[in-house]
C-alpha cells in the first residue's frame, strides 16, 4: 500500500503521510501485542508499548479517540465492542446508518443551541431537562425556535378570549365620528364585518335633538340589505348622552344618525366591538324610564298548589286582556268568597239590584206625633222611633201591651230602603212617635 496523498515520483509525500504512517505503526504494535504473525512477533512488550505510545503521540486525534474510549468504558461499564454491537443493532432495527444518526445529532445541536454531551451530563446528574420550544411561524415554516418556559420554569401560553382570534376590544372607526351635523343632516357609518366579535356598544352625545327615530343601529348579512334596524330618539331634555349595546346578530354593522331641525355644535359617536358579552344599560334607581330605553325582557309563569289535593301544581290563569283572574269562594252570604254571588240587603247583586256607586241627593222630612189613641205610620218611612211616655202599656206592630211604660224602640230601613205602614194603639197612655220620609 502507499502512504500519503502526494506524488512520490516527484518527492511529494502529501498532507496525510504522517497521519497514515502513525496509524500503520499503531496497528502493527497492536498486532504484535496480541500475538499475531509477522516479523515483529519477537518484539518485547515494552517495545510494543513504546510503538503504541509513539503512534499516539504522532497524532492528537488518535489520542483523543483513545481517551474517549477509555472514558466511555469507565463511565458506562461497557467496552467498545459492546458499543459497536449496540450501534449495529440500532442501525438494523431502525434502518438507519450511524452516519445519519450523527448528522441528526449535529442538526439537533445547531437548532436547539445545546450540545449532546451537555444533555447526557444533565441526564446523568438527574436534572429535569425541559427545553420546550416553539416555531414562531403559525404554519411551521419558520426556522427559529424560542423557549416556552420562563426563568422559573413556568410554561408560557397565550390565552385566547372571545372572537377575533383572541384580540381585545377594538374601536370601530367606520362607525365613530366627532363631526357636528347640520339641520336634518345624516351620518351614515360604513358597514363593518363584526362576525369575529360577540357584541357592539355605541355611545352618543349631541347638543340637539335627533330626528324622530333618528338613531338607527343596523345589522346586515351582506353589507347591502340592512334587515335589522333598531331605531331610537335622542332628546336632550332627557339626556344628551345615550348608550346602546347589541349582541352580534349578522355579519355587518353600521350606525345611521339623522339630526333634528337644529344644527349641532357638538356631536360624538364612538362604537366599540367587544370579544365578550356586555350588560344592558345601567341607570340610577331614581331615573325615570322611557319607552325607548334598553331593557331585558323576561317572561314567567305563576303557579300554585291545587286545592284538589295530591300536591299537584297548576298555572294561574289570566283573562284574555292579561289581567289576573281570581275565584273567590263563600259558604254563606256573610263571607265573601269565590263561589257565591255578592248580595246587598240579602238580595243578589244584578242588573235590577246593582251595587250603589253614587249617592243621590234626597230631601228627608222629619215628623213628630203625640198619640193617645190608635193610629198608623204611613208606608214610606225610612226610619221611625216610638217612645211610651204615658202611664200604661201600649200596642205596636200588631202586638198587645208589648211596649211597656218608659220603653223606646228605633227602626232604620237602611240605604235606599223604606218601611211599609206601621200600626200602633196608645189608648190609656201616650206615645211619642218620630219618623223620616
């Protein structure tokens, strides 16, 4: 074999001559030391060791290889033969050449900024190795990888809230303005795609009234047909500032404001797109409500336990007009309840006997009679009184001696009622009679 990469014909040994010569001497020494054949078989062990040492000293790379192998053996308890066998097994099982493994390791080192030996040392020392990195390009096309752990080892993440790809609330400049409007002038905002947001809020200030339903907040599915229009008034006597909030109901949104008959000197509109839901307008408790204020509409059902027993619950009914219906019951005319008619003077209330709602003006004439004989109080008296002021008993109301000396009786027919004729007999005594008719 030839040594070196030069041309011996011209005396040029080449740059590899010394290295190859040293390797050849090393191999020859190893052969002699292992008892192999050849002319060097009778060399002493000391001479063989000297040849090996000289070969190693002639080239630093061989020395480094020797040191690495000895270190590996000492640290891992495995000789080089076992290591080579493991590499071959790995290559056969994974269908990959050891040269490709080396290239992959070098690529790993370059991309992650860490040497493989440093990783091995960390694993041997029991360190927690966590070097999580991310490509800054969303599609993975970037080459730079950046750590996702902070200095304390905490994983850093981006929290995406709501729509717009996690973006925060934004001001919609298409539907915001600070330019005053002339009398009857109109501000028409530009349709904004709000499909990535949850809700829209608008705050307006004007120093003049709007036109009737002059504040219009509109949604459209195509930026052409504004199918949903929420119209309101701005009356400065109530408030110069109004606030509105709407859930996103279509892809596009815009503001259209029509001024009233007086030119403005101040007008401000600001529209904000929100990535979360927004509460309805908040008002002071003592603030009066008007029909065009924002409200949350709720519906509920009143239910109660039925008196039929069994613990069942039934809904309370209302009249077609929406008024609450009740069903009062009464067992006697003395107790108002839902199962009997209301009565006045023991007569059911009806068209012929209505409940009086007004009192007509009536002239009542009082009468006084001193009787010492039989007589009659004419029919039609509203009330009467009979006193026996004589020395003997008297007869009244068809009885005999039923009004004793000194007794007085009083009668009142009640509201809108009168008595029939009342008979009396004062023979042998004296009756003092008063009545109204």
